[in-house]
């Protein structure tokens, strides 16, 4: 017989333990079948007392060895060979003993009834009553043990899987035995679930067939907000989380239902592990909030009389410009001048907005959607260096210093942004040259932050770098905007 450990000695011993009782039972069977001729061979008559006693002894022995063989085969082939190998847990002795007792009891009844011709109805009734009483007393335990076997064989979950019970409790499976399964919840509380409960109630397993699973967030938005905008808002909220987590599949946006006060949208996204669910959910929700803020979209409240309700108030682009870090030194009038001249642009997913090395003199501000920033290394390979969410800007280097584009910026989803050209800024900087200084400080700070994150510069070196970069940017801007020093 094959042995899982590949130990030939052990396999041989198992085969021997299986075969000898079977061989003996077969031999006894032959004796039983050939009983009459054997009795005659010994010079006896089949009706003699001695012959009958010998015949009954052989038949009894046959049934005893037949039962012994069944018990041995059940133990070695079914319990140890199949159940234990499949579950990886030793089979409880109680279970093996109960099945052995049942087999021997059946053999006893057969012997009494067929060999000794005794009436067994009374015995059957008594033993059934005993079995019923014992079974009733141990019913929960027996049910737990049997369902433990069934769960072990079926394996609807493994150690380490995240499961959710019918009552909503969620935990990671920590231990399974024949009576109960233990799981540890996210609050570090151990929950012990009797196996029979797991067999009768339904539960969900978040870890199979794949370790990742889908989660959803729903949000009600006004009918005035178009599907494209919603997709930009919601998809980019998930993609912004990608910086910290590798999400296994693409997020999707669907309409859940049409309500009186708006459309309920559903954002479906994939979570790599149940443990991350809450964290990712919170991050996505925060990003949605942030995107809504930058887009000026408000979530409609429950409305009773539609005709008296205020309409969606589009956010003024001037409010949006106020939130841009680069424009912090500008006055309201200057921001109004920019707002009047900037152009709203739709960038298609995958089409680069700016390419590294190309000439360009516009700055872009992200309003809805998200983009990735790539820089080409010395080996010619493009590496993603950043991710731009609503409220971020890019292209300021070329706009302010006239240098070629320092990176390639590609929309990850359809994205809406504003383009601010050099001409728009020129008038403002010409009228207030000290702005160049403040803008170059902001530029230097931003550049430094990226470099600091990458190279982990210490505080002193960082300050020196910041000053020298600000001076560099300022001279670039003075030159580009033809300012006098
Ligand atoms: P510019 O060089 O005009 O064009 C490419 C733009 O990508 C660049 O301006 C910056 O705005 C932006 N960019 C380059 N590197 C980074 C970075 N590490 N993080 C964020 N944005 C960047």
C-alpha cells in the first residue's frame, strides 16, 4: 500500500495488518462453505452433536474475524488513510471506537440469530434503546464530532482564512479540532464555534477561492452630476489608494438605483486581504470626500418636495484655485484674473498630457480624476515617481522657468483639469515681480520634498538645497519672464 511518507517498511507493515485478518476470514469462509464435506471427511455425520458444535464454532469464528477485518480496514483505510490525510488532524478515538462497537454489535446479532438460531428481537430492542439513550445524552457532542469530520473532509475553510458567520461576526480561523473551530476577531477576541453550528448555518469565506475579494461603497449624487464625472470622482478615489496597496483587479462604477433625490452609485473595488478592508475603505471614502470637495459636488439630502429644493451649486473655480498650494501668494484679484483666462480641459485616460523632454509653457491643475508621473531613468526605462490627485498641479517647472518638461504625465482615468498658460501668468508676474521670488520658494520646497522622500536628506543639507534651488528657479524665472533683477 502506498504510504504518504514513502516509508517502504511502514507500508509493508500496514499491508500485513490489512491482509492477515482478511486472509483468515477468507479461510474460515471456505471452512463454513465446505462444512458438510469436512465433517464427513472426519468420519462424522452432519446431524451429530460434535459436528454441529464444531460447525457453530467455525461459523462464530468466521463472523468474529469478518467483523475484525471490517474494523481494521475501516481504521487503516478510511479513518487514517483518507480522513486523517485529508484533514491533517488525527481522527478522534471516540469516533473510531463508536464505529468499531457498531460493527461488533452487528456481528454479535448475526451470530446469535444465524449461528445459534436465537430470537434477537428482544436484544435488538434493548440495544436500540441503549444506543438511543446514550446517543441522546451525547447528541451534541456526537453531532459536533461528525460535522467536524465532514468539515475536515470538505474543507470549506483553512487555518488563516477570514470567515463571517451568519450573525455577522468576522474572524480569522485560528484552530480547528473535532468539536469546535476557533476564530480570532479583529478586536483580538477568540470566538469558539461548535462544528455543528458551522454545518447548519451558512458562513462566508473571504479568503477563497482567491485571497482577495470585492468591497463596495455607495453614494447618492444629484441627477445633475453626469456619469463621466461620477466615474472620474469615484475611480480616481480608488486609484489614489494604489500608492500604498496593490489592488488585484480594476475598480468599477455602477448605478445601484434611481432615488427621488438622486442616483445611488456603487463603487466596486478589490481588497487584497480582509485585514486591510477597513483601512482601504476609510482611505477610499476620504478620497471620495476630497474629490467631491475639489469638484464642488455636494451630496443631496433626503428631499420631500422637489420643487422647493435648492439646485446643485457649482463650485466656483476661484474657490478651487484658493486650495492650490502654488497659488497661495496670489491675491483674490490675481486669482480672478487667472480664473477668467484658464481653460478647462478633458484628458483621456492613457493619453500623455505632457511628455518628458518636450517644450511647453503651461501649468495644469487637476480638478477631477488622477494621473501618474513617469521619469525616464539613465537606462531608458520609465519609472513612476508620483501620483497626482484632484487639487494637485503639474507642469509648473516649464511654465515658470522655460525648461523642457521634466516628466511624462499620463491620466489614469479620464481626467478634468485646467490649463494655465505662460501668457496668463505673465501679466501678473510683470505687475508684481516679488511674486517670482515667492513662487520659486514654493517650487523649491516641492522639489525638495520629492527628493527628500527619495534620498532621505538630513535637515541641514535639505535647507541648503532648498535655498540653492530657490535661487536657481528665481534666476530661471527672471530670465523667462524678462524681469529685471
Ligand atoms: P514640468 O517639468 O513642466 O512637466 C512635467 C511635470 O511633472 C513637472 O513639471 C512637474 O510638475 C511634474 N513632476 C515631475 N516630477 C514630479 C514628482 N516627482 N512629483 C510630482 N510631480 C512631478
